[in-house]
C-alpha cells in the first residue's frame, strides 16, 4: 500500500432549511364567510340587480317612444309579436309540464282521492301526495335475509333456541337501528 497522503475532499453541505411560505396563504380567502357579511353582500347584489332591471326597462321604454315618434310602428309591431310568441310558447310549455305533473301525482292516489283532491292547485297536490307517500313507504328489500314484516318480539331471550336462530338477523337488526 502506498503511504502517500490522500486528500480528503469534504463536499460542502448546504443546509436547506425550508420555511413555510406565506405567499399562498396570504391570497387565499377563508372558506368560512361570516353570515352577516354574506347577507350584506346578497342584499347589495339584489338591490343592484333591481336597479339594473329598472334601467333596462327604462331604456327599452325610451327606445320604444323614440320609434313611435319616428313613426316606425312596423318595427314595434314585429318586436311585440316576437315577445308575444315567446311568452305564449313559454306558457304552453309550462302548462304542458303542469298537466303532466298533475297526471303523475294523481296516478299515485286512489280513485276516491283522485276525485276528492283532483282539482287542488298543483303545489297543494304535491304536498298532499308527498304526505300520503311518506305514510305508505316501507323500506324492506325483497332479498333473502331481509327483515320480514312484523317487529321482533321484545322478549327474544326467552324464545326457544330454534326460533331465536331463525330470527337472529332480525334481533341484530333491531339493535343496529338504535
């Protein structure tokens, strides 16, 4: 072996100390907005929206008066006809939807109930049908091992072993629901 001195090279180790960056957190808004601020902004938005709608209507009426003064009644008539056509189509679509919705809701009622409640307004009919359907809904699936109709007897401890074994799933289900 050589007895020559070897140079030992110590690489410079830089200590990279990572600090928490505040740049990202300074610009991020808190996801929790105080309710009073939310209410204030919502109210301001609604006020501005009302003012904007008022300005649009005012501008439209000024434009119509200008057209009337210039004698361009034909253009006004065409615009009014387009507006009437659009509104009548919307009305037709809405009445068609309401008719279909009414038929669908009435199909969920018995014949006696259809005659009794058939002429209610649509909103009241929807509420009525939802109340009736809540009372009639049973959430028992049609699969093997599902809970059968009827409640589990409270005194399952004194039940014979064969019957307890047969109804064990129901016993467990009663305790899982609590």
